């Protein structure tokens, strides 16, 4: 099957220059707050999720609003808070395992949309009838922001509201380019509070830049597909053989080493990110199983 026409993924070109995560080298309390886990965490019940979502959203927006009330920011005519940050709080503190909630999306998506929204608004303000054209400027801002977030893999739905507010809300329009550092500050504060509240019983972020493996394995390692790793884990014959799907398969195969999808199936960046998150969870889970099997083998050897 041919690759779908006009398919593009910017990460294919960027990730080769992105450094692999070194969070595991940091002291445990710091790496914990930054989302690193040596072993996968247990899932918590929905009631606890709601509780922490409430605490996080309350604390996060409280911090943002408190900072926005400082004299240096108020002197620029800043509002109590930018409304799109309220929508962002739902993602940052509730659906924290979604690719849309990760720092890259939460921060860059907002910043790009603010730049686009202000830029489009400034162009429309060159027309003396700007007030009667706000609705067009707003729609164009959101459309461009949506496409650009897709291009940069920084999709963050609340950022669409940021672009819209820049054109259609007079109070936000008056901020001009000051909206960009303001939304950047607000987004960073939400993520920072999330690193505290979301990591008490959960894990956040799932990744900072991408869920893809940046370790750059050698080609022969990729071809082996983890067979040696499975044997070292205490499975002499390896894991049960994986199904050999043909070209017409109707399955998606995810292991701790790789992802296989049917040739005819086209996935966008968001869907690929979700599959990568699942692969990483499998990798972490298999690592913990491997360590337990190895420990058990060592105990048996010592007893014998």
C-alpha cells in the first residue's frame, strides 16, 4: 500500500536533534516531580482522580490569578485571568495522560496561537472598520492556529480560544503583543503546579517533548525486536510467538520494542502519540516483570 498523500510529521525531522531524557539522573524527589518513574504506578480510582483534578485546577488557577494581580502585570491592563487557561486547567489536572495535556502541547500550543491571534488581529486593525470585522479575524485566527498546531505537533484545544480571544474580545485585543508573554507565563504556571499536585498519586507529565524513543538504536537491534531482552528476563524460549499478520491484517500490534500497523491504515500525529504512550507503558511494565523474574532466578540459584 502507498503512503497517504500529503502526509507529514515534523517530528521525523526534529527528533533526531532532540536529546534523550536524562530525568533518571536527577535526585529522586526532583525526577519524581518531573514525571519520571522507575516503575509504572498503579492506577487510582475515579473518585481520587476527581479529587486531585479539583485540587489541581483550584490551586493552578489560584496561582495564575495571584501572579496576574501583581502591579507589573496589572499596569499593562491584564485581566484577572485569560479565559482559555480555565479550559487548559481541565486538561492539565484531569486528563493528564492525554497527549493534548503534555507540556509541549500545553505551552507551545498556547504561545503559537497567541502569536497567530495577535498577528492576524494587528493586520485587521489596519482597516478602519476593524470592529465590524472582528468575527472574521477571530475565525481566521483559529483556523490558522489549528493548522499550525497540527504542523508542529502541539495541538492544545484551549489554545484555539486564545487565538479567538485575541481578535474578538476588546479587553484581550488591547493587550496586543503583551498577550504572548502573558499566556506563556500562565501556561508555565499551570504546568508547574501540575508537576506538584499531579505527582502525589499520579504521574505527570507522561513525557516532556515526545513519547517516541530517542535512544537511536542501531539497525540490528531494531531487527531483533527485543528477542535477547526477552531471554535475559528469564524466558528461555522467549515470549509466546507474536501473530504473523499479513498485508491484509486488521490488527495493530504493540510490543515494548515496536509498533506495527496495517499498511492501509493512516494515523495522524495524535493517534501515533497515543500508541507510543501505550508502548512506553508496556516497556516499563515489562521491565518490572523482568526485574522480578531475575530476582527470583537469583534466589533460586542461591538456594540450590
